[in-house]
């Protein structure tokens, strides 16, 4: 007989790993035990040598579907004579190095129980097992045991305890295990928090069918919901939420309901139905019949499938409900009951609440499929806090992220723990949530940061947090962080030719960057080229009102005679533009920006697509949507030699004006703009590759959420270059912290 002590690290707590080990050991007739500890799972297995060897092989080959194994180590121990195999109580948490699973969508077995009238969990909205259910959002501490979750107040009834203790049951050691007799429950409340009569779920469904707006407490926070086919209900929700144009996400009751309205290929359906259940951007199909206000003037709609039992119980297979974050514009999603009632009472007509606390908020993730694989736009529920592995270990870093679409990152060894989506820190409630989330992550993952990494911008609240946290600091230029995030995600060190395209980032010369060509590695970068700068007439107002950029471009091209151009844009100019141009000409409140996003803004305004925005990036989004499905022609542009070199798009704007005057359709010109920008990017990269000898390219920044541009650039490059772009973290500022962390680690060596 031989005995082996085995340690397994990775996401192996809360995913049914100990029951799996127990049943595997019994199958192979091994004695010993398994337990959680602060690092993962520890096993001692004893038996015949062949059986122990088979056991070691099966630990990884047959691991539960939700487990993510990072490492398995084994060492021989003297036999102890164990004949039985047991699950022991969790060990001490001093090391606190366990990994936490994201929240996981309801599995098919639990869904079957929900629909079975003979099952004791029939229509029970908290049904779960070791293969599904809440994880990160209910965990207060590690090791992952019920006493350290928000299920602690709910003592299991004898039937649930018997399942929990039965190695043959799929709820064996399922920490959130519960049933109607012992577990959490839903209640229906009016806006004032008073109970409403009737079955909560049935009554909530009736009210939504009657055109009411619901606030529904789920796994990671509250949703605001209404019938997506009811135009009046959707319009009311949009008005109350103060969300003028930005599309709403919807939840469909079945894949059939998705197929009836949207065009979804196999990869998109796989992403929709996976365990993470993100919102997936899909093209509207011929049968699309949702209210116009769901996704106005947009050929795409964000769709998700039910991921919690309550969703399966509320929505019939043919239903489609708007299911948007429970907040007003720019605020964090509500997840505490009192706060939800206070903040959402002016939006929701009623509240569907439950009495299981949410320990950590987690908004829905957003993704689309690009080139047959997922492309993450917002990384949150279903993905966070699963870590990303870095190329090499380093000091513990707190990377504070950016100002917009914030997510922070903590590192431990070679693991990077990206937070769930936090949001825009310009809102004080979001900033407070950000501070709380950092403290929780530090506690949960036992990270005592040795250094804080932050953006160069001195006025970002994330930068101020870094300055106030008392740690040594490493400042990382915004666009270098974008490129470093791509490198970190792919396990690369560089050098690469990095293209970082976004709206605005603080340059190391104190000016506004955003259309950058960098020679970069994880330690540093050289700015080789950039897009020619445009002034922002009126400063930040030019970002909210892109017509200001367009009028400056026209005046720069044609002088005062631009007013004689036969353009709808010229005929619709608001009053005061003359004073605006005069101030910009003198350099008054007109900072220069090389941002690629500002080029999109100017083009969108000039073409009459969008002159003023109601949400961040709206003009660029709508310009891309105008170009969807069209093949553009390359317009003229000029490459200006220098150190750094520049790409001037004024010739392209002049060509667009000429075509507009000849009656060329706006959609055709939108496609031309994309083709021109892609051609310019590729031409510049070819010249830089010839000069530097670097044949690897990294693409990042919020502009590369535009898959039309990304597809054209990557397609033109892929024959001659290795092209890296994001898959697991967003290209926008939601991925910035990963790059900051990678740079800080490299500079700390």
C-alpha cells in the first residue's frame, strides 16, 4: 500500500470538487480524506499503487466542469491504514490563497427540478447544486463554507442536510443548498416597501404583463424589468431611468425566443447558453418585434438568457423582458435592499425582493462574438473574480484602473484578479463602491499590496486613491497600459508595435493622446506616431457635442466659405458657432487631442449621424452602425514624417464633403471612413515594422470595440504580422488595470 498527500490549487472551492474527490476515491477503493484550506484543496489518499496512480490522473482528467486547476503537487507519505475516505472540515484560513468561482448559471438538473411538480423544489427560486448557483456574490470570506457566506442565517432542514451529507448526491457539500422549508424566500413590495398580497412570482409576472416596471433582486444586484414588447412600458422605463438613447439589454425566456427575433450563429448561441450567461450583442433578424425604444436606431440588441432560477420562473419560453441594471444613469447597480428602495422607488412600480443578502455586487457582463470567439466588452458576473495568469510572478500590486468603465486589479504571485465592472468613478456613489470593493478583494484574496499602479492623469479619482493609499506608486501612461494589457492577456513580454486608439488619455507630455502608435514592451514604450491633433473647441463640451469638432474641421479646410457648402450639417449649425471658432483660433479652451475617438466624432457630426451625444461614445457607435454591411473605399490622407510621425485626415474630410455635396449616401461615406482609417493604420504599421524590425502588433483601446474597424485592420495585417487583440478583458478602459499591473510588476524587478 502507498499513501500520497496531494495539494490542488485553482478554482476548486465551491465547484463540487471535494464531493468529486470523495466519490472518485470510493470508486478506486482508496482510504484517506479531502479538505478545503486557504490555498485550495488538500487530499491524502491511500491504497494500492495502481489505484493511487489512477486517482492522481483522474483528478485532472475527470474534474468537475466548473473547476479550473492551476497546479497539482503530490508527495509520498507513510501509510496510515485508512480504509474509508472522508471529507474533513476546512482547514485554517491563515494562508487565504484559495480562488473563488464566479457566479454560475442554473444547471440543467436544477432547471428540471424547478419544472417538476413532484419535486420538493418545484418552482423554488433558490434552487442550486455544486454545479451551479451563486458563488462570488455571496462569499464573505474563505475557505468557502456556508458559515462564511450570506447563506449562514439559513439553517438546513433535515432533508437538505441529508443531501449535503450524502456523497452520492449532487448537493453533497453544496454550500448554498436550500429548499422552501429552510431557505431564502421572495416577497413582493410596493414602492414604499409595504408587502403586496399574492404569490410574489405570479403577481410580479402579472404586473409586468400589465405594463408595470419591476425592480427584481437577483444574484449580483437589482434589475429593472418590463415587457420588451410593450412600447409604453419601455418608454416609461427609459424616461424614469434618465436613459435617452443607450440601448437596453433584454432577457429572452428561451433560445427559441432569441432565434425568432435575432440572427445568432453557433458561436453566439454557445456564448448565450454558457455558464457565464453574459449579455450578447446580436443582429436583429427579420422577425424582430421588440418595442422601438429597446434599442433605438440600432441594428443590434443585447440579449441574455435566464441565469438564475427566478428568471426561469418569471419568464415563459416565448417572453422577452427588458432587463437592465438597477440604477439611474452613471450610478452603481443597487444590491442592498434599503438602498434599492431609496434609489429605485421613482423608477419601479413594485419590488420583487428576497432575504438572502448579496455580499458583493456584480453587474451583468457584456460580450459579442468576433471571428468566431467571444470578445468581452464588460467583464463582470460570470467571469470575475476568476484570475488571469501573468507571464511571471512579481510583487503584489494594486492597479487602480481608469476613470471611466473602471475595474481595478490585484496581483498575487503570477495571478491577476480583475474586479467586476465598477463603472464611472466621476459618480461619488461609484467611487465609494470602488473603495469598498478594493478592500474586499484584498481580504478575500489575501493580497497586501506592495505597490500601487495608476494612470498619469492627476485628476482621476483612481489616481487620487493611489496617492492616498500610502503605498509606493508607479505611474503608467494610459495608452502604454492598454498595450500592456494585451501583452499580459496573451502572456507576452514584447516588444510589439502597439496601436492604442481611444477617445482621450493623458500623455506623458501633458497633452491629450488617443491615436497612438507605440513601440512597447511591459517596461516602457516609445511614441513612434500618432493621429494628427484636433482642437476640442469648448474643451470637454466638444466630447459631448461633436458638432464643435466638425465645424472646426470645415473652417480649417475652407475658411469662412464653409458656410456656402451644400451640407445639411452647415444648415443646422446652432447659434454661437462663430464665437466658438474665434476662441478656438486663439487657443482659448481648445486643447489639442490626437484621440481616434474624436475623429469618429467629427465624422459622425459632419455626416449628420450624431451632433450631440447622450452617452459616452454614442457618435462613434452610431457611425459604425451606419457602416455595417458595406464595403468602403479608401479616401485620401497624408502621412507627415517626423519623430513622431503623424497621420492627417483632413484630406479624407475634404473628400467626404465633396461626396456629400454630390449626394453620396451617408452610409457609404461611413463605410469609406472606416476603410480609410483601417488603411492608414496598416500603412503606418508597415512603415514602422520596416524601420524597427518588429513584426508583432497589439491592438487596444475603446475604439477597437468597433469590430468593423478591428476586423478590417486585423484582416489586412494577419498575412504579414502576428496580431494580438483582447479576448478575456475589454479593449476599453475596463481592461486598463491589467496593463497597469503588468507594467508595475516589470518595473519592480
